[in-house]
């Protein structure tokens, strides 16, 4: 029995290892190449520092625009999600067909990263920061709607049903009974997305949607790495401040940080004023190039996909591009998870001295600050164009998120088993293996699945910098106004995102 149990537990690990090796083979992962050309990476990193401090005044206004787009897009997207989530939640009465259509629309929107959403926005609203804010709004709306309707479905239903039985209208009952139950999770998710959206907004300038991204890409392309270092230092400062602000506000939302009623009102007014200021001072849209003919062509092409791309099995067909995207995301996620596991136990204050944990967490924040397209541009100079650069890019991005998620899981774990083993005189490693790791299996696996889901979307745009995947053909088709080809590639991306989402949901359910 024990042997069969061990085999049952070993089988998933063997399958995972085989899939990882297959993905590495398909994406051309080569450790000898990385070792041989690793000097290029150290050379680039050494040229980033010291940063060109004289470049700060040039970059600061564009960083301000990036933060402005993030704040406006996050706030508007969250507000719209608050209105749309009840239409999608099965626990709220409504036409079943309408709910299916609404959930399907949200799933479609969730399939695209902010950079892909920004490109059609620039066609409609011009090369302005308004386009960037619009893309962040749609991106935030899709994610927040999904998270909120899932929270509504898991919220206690008895108060809601009682109000309905008393004759209260559905919107009123939902607002009074369900929304208070999901408010803390909703606000926490908004704060997390705000921090993430700063990083997303930092690359939207790559397609002309405003912010610091165009300047960052320009300096990387010109190899002015001291100026790139200056931009990254500013981004690091912005993300650090956003993270500290988010942690403070999350503590207030959860009741861990008590404020007087007056202080709460003042804080709410200050946040509302900041959102209003960012919104009203946003660069207005440029509609001079938007015409009815362009809109008709776009809509017609999107409604009539080029099905021949699905019939092609070669390197330019949808199926190969999707398979390459999955391989890049899978290999990058696995590599990032392995590195994160090695790092995270030095980032948890419960396990190591606080100064060491603070230093490791600061390094993780620095890794998380760099936009993923910039990693792609840097790694291409190490490995050359191709999928290998995409794998390294997503591995670095995975480390930035997974280390944070893993550290949070360690902090939330029950310390009593480890303390009991310590009282028995057990050494550090057995205490970790027996008292802590069994509690971390499910949250660690859940975090890796979430990151894989994110990496599928990010891998879809790595082709823009020559790092493989379906992104380059999709963006090139949009730029050439070949909307039928763009529609076919986008449909493939939607199907892939739906499949990954369904598989991840089943695996999370099995993990409990």
C-alpha cells in the first residue's frame, strides 16, 4: 500500500519533468549557450549602474504619465467590474443566457494582455495616454469582474435570500447583503492590480499608448544602458511606494490597522481626489485618424476570421504558434518556480534573520519592477532571437511574483508543528520538511498555476521583441490592418486561454 501510494505521488512529478524537458527541447533551451554567452548579461547589468542621474528630469514626466494611466485605468476598470459582476454571478437571479454571454465576454477579454488591448485602442483614440488608460481599464475590468463574481458566488447567501423574500429588488438586495461581504477582498484585489498595472503601463508606450515605455524601449535599443538604469530606478521607486501604500491600505481594509472615523474619511477623500485628478488631467483622445471606414473594416475583419490559418500546420499556422506559446510559458514557469523555491526560504522573516529577509525581498521587488518586454530585449542580446529568450524572460518574471506569493504562504502557515519539532530538539532541515512543507504544498501549487495562467498571456506578446510565440504575427496583422488574420490569431489565443483556465480550475479544485 505504501509503495503504491509512493508511485501515485511520483507519477505527477515524472509527467511534469517529462513535459518540462519536452518544452525545453521545443524552445531551444541550452544551458551551454547560456553559460557561454552569460558574459553579455553581466556586461549589460554592469552598464545599468550607476544610472545616469542627469536623465531623471527627462524620465520623470513620462513616469508620471505612466502612474496616471495606471490609477485612472485601475479605478475605472474596478468601478465597471463592480457593476458587471452581479450580471455574471450565478448566485444573483437573472436570465441564464445573459449570464453565460456576460461570462463569455469576460473570458474573451481576459485572454489578452494589456499590450495587445492597447494596440486597437491606439487605432481608435490615437497615440495618446488616453489609449493606454483605456487599455488598462479594459484589462482591469476583465480581471476584477472575474474575481468579484467568484467572490459573490462564494459569499453567504442567507442575508441576500432573506431580503429577496421580503420583496427587496435584486440590485438593492445585492448591494446591501452581498457587496459588504466581498468588499474587503474586492479592495485588496484592486490594490494588488494597481501595483501590477504600473508595470503594465510602463510598456504600453511600446505601441504608442503613452507613458515611459517608448522611452525605455528606445534606450534599450540604442544600448544607452545608463539611461535605462535611471528609468528602472524610477520604476523601482514607484513600484516600491505603490506596494507600501497598498500594504497600508490593505491593512486598513482588513481591520489590522485602525483609523479614527475622521482619518478614514480624510483618507477616502484623498484617494478619490487623486483618482479624479489623474482622470481629468489625462491627455484627451486624438480622433483625427478614426474614420467610419476604419471601424467598418475592423469590425468586418474581426467577424470573418481567416480560417486558413487554422488549416496550416507549419510554423506560421495558429496551432504551431499556440503550441510554441504554451511551451515558452510552461518552461519559463517551471524554471521560475524552481528558482523561487530556492530563494523564498531566505525571504521569510520567520525562518531567517530579518535583515537577510529584507535584503532578499528587496531583490525580489527589483526583479518584479522590470517590465517583461525589457527582460526580453535584454535576453535576446544574450541568447539571440528565439524562444529561449522568451523562456528566460518568463522565468525572471515568475521569480518576481512567485517569491512574493510563496513568502506570503509561509507567513500564513501554522507555526505550531515547526515549534513542536524545535522543542523536541529537531534540526532546522527536518523542522522545515516535516513541520512546514506539508502546509505549503497546496498554496505553492496554486501560485504556480496562477503564474502559468499569467505567463500564457505574457508569452503571447514576447514575439514583439523576437522572443517567440503568437504575439508577433498578431500585432503585425493589426499593424497591417489585416483584421481577418488578427481575428484568427486572437481566436486561437482565446481558445488557449480558455483551455488553460479550465485545466487550472480543475487542478485547483483537486488541491482543495
